[in-house]
């Protein structure tokens, strides 16, 4: 009898467990031509050398990467680094993932993050470093506008605008990592 009551109690507790509502729920639409990894990036062609002749690195680097999965999920990465003549280095890294839904008729895709992370590094002010998960209030859906075009590089490029009427675009190239 005691075993029966313990088993019944265990089943009741398992049945009452709350489901994880923050899990990524696949189901968004990702066209075959946009599935995969894309990167927008720029960097300076110059380099910093300190007054004592030590190499300091590139003064500025910036990259945004999307990884669109066929099942309707995505990952997004943002990386930025700056250096100055005093030798101070600032780095930012943001990561988010969730579901994505492409609307081919409208030429848009909407990302809906379910989790994310911020990291910031300040070599000259380490007490300002940041390394934390995104708060629920920071996980906001964002709609982008896109076109798939063949670029001057002869490859398929993903041309992205942040607003429907924008004339400035960010060109994402296919990549791997």
C-alpha cells in the first residue's frame, strides 16, 4: 500500500509540473534560399601601433550574423570591438535565439527571441564589464525587410533593411563557422 501511495504521489507531482513556455517552438517559415549562415561585417584596413611600437590591433571591428534553420528557428550574433591610442579595448557581444518567420510576399522576416545574452569587456574599466542573460523585457520581436540578390561577388547575398522604406541596406554574405 505504501508503495502504491508513493507511486501515485510521484505521478501526481510529475503531471502537475509546469511546461517550459520559454522553449523555442519551431514552426516559422524559412525559405530554402535563406536557410543557413549569413554575415554582415566591416573592419578597418588600418591598424594601431602604440608609441612604444607594440601592435594594438584593428581600431574597429563590427559583424552581425544570422543562422536561419530550416525548421523555423534562428540565432543572431552581434560583435563589436574598438581600440584607442591609449591601448584601451572595448568589446561587445550579443547573442539571441528563438523562432523566425519569413513572409516572402512582403519581403520580410520577423525574429522572436526566447533567450539571449549580453557580454561587454572594457580593458581600461574592468569594473564596468557585463556578462548576463537578457531579461524577459529585452527579448523583443523585430521585423526586417529583405531581398535575395546576386552580388558583385557572384554569390547570393541577403540584402536587409531595418524598416520597409529604408534606402540604406546591410548586405549579408553566405558564411560558415
